[in-house]
C-alpha cells in the first residue's frame, strides 16, 4: 500500500519513505513506527503493541518508545514535514496526529493487469481517501473542554494548550471576565485542529506535557515551521534566563511562572483595540 502526504510517499510494502528529492532519512525503527501508526489510523497504538512490534522478544521500557517517538518526529520535520506528526495519548499510547491523518490518501501499488482492471488503483485511492477523511472526523471528536458560546463583542481569542486545564481555571476565568475568549485544549494536535478552523489571536502553552518534557517548545517549532506567526506565551512552573532565551530563539514571545507575570505580558501583547502586537 502507498500513502501520500506532502511531501512524502510512504510505501508500507517495501517499506520506504520518499520525497521528490529522493529517499527520506529515517532509521529502520523510525520508519517501522510510522508504518504502524499510518496503518492503524485513526486508532491509538498502545505502548504494549509498539513494544511487541518494534522490539520483539526483547525487554525494553516505555521510555524506549518515547525516545523513538521523539526521534521520529524530529526526523520527519528535518525531511520536510510541517505540523504535528505523532500525537501522545497519555496512558494509552500514540496515534498519527489528526491534521496529518486528514491529509493522507492511499492506494494499492499497481500490478500488471488487463486494461479492464487498470482502473482499480484509481478507484481504490478515491474510495480510501473518502473513507480516511470521514473516519478522521468521526474518530477525532471536538477537544474538551471547549467554550463555543462567546459574547459577540469578543475581540481577542486565546487558545490555551495544557494537559491539565484544571490547573489554569482561575486564570482562564479571570481573562474571560476581561472579555477575552479563552479556549482550552489538552494536546498540540487539538490546537492545530482548532487553528485550522477558527481564528485565534494568541496562544498560551505549558512546557511539559504527558511524557514529553519539551512538548511546548515542539509546538512552537511546529507553528513557526508551518508559517504560523501567532504570538506564543509559556505558562509554566519555572522560568529562568536560559529558558526565556530558548523561547525567544525559537520565535516565542515570552514566558511566565506567576499569574501577575502572565497578565502583565498579555497586556503587553494585546492592543486596546483587541489586536495583538508582533
């Protein structure tokens, strides 16, 4: 089977991953992980299934899976992929990120056949594309918790990404009391899904998420590599000069570890008219 998603063609029979420039540079296990996730989409592949498939007969820890996932994300980004590739499903496993899965089309590799049978690869690709598109919308429900009812006068919409939104409820409610629309999601993939549908003026992110201690920075990298210039603030436990420098170097606007610092930086980014400063 061949799966196509810009700028890649993934052949699961070979297996191989190619771009227009030639083979993509993925290690054997990275390619095997990608094949497993693509073939399983939109389902989650559990930690146990990944361990059994990628390290058969060996005793390894779940940290090996997390390290492989991080390496695969990095390799795909270096090969030209924009946006998130793999979604972490805390306590359950991993799956292909929803925005990527929605772009994938597939078809069987054509084999020698009579002229009357040559239409089948095209037909298969069309049907599979429709099925995958429908399945992705069916199996990826709207992220929770979300608030869709807003005051019509709301001028500033904030997207807040944190796998523990309950920790930020006081801050979120305060911002809503100021007239801001605040929408909270738990995963980077959900953030990309919403940004593809709705307009947001500013994004707030935590730093570590689930088993990935740099999930927030990876989200920032994905946004900037995708050409998205939305202002990004980090709200996390510890902010120090090296971390601030890392945020700025990657294209972020700042970081805060207290409510007061967060509100002050938001005021500096949001114009009285409701627009945001660059």
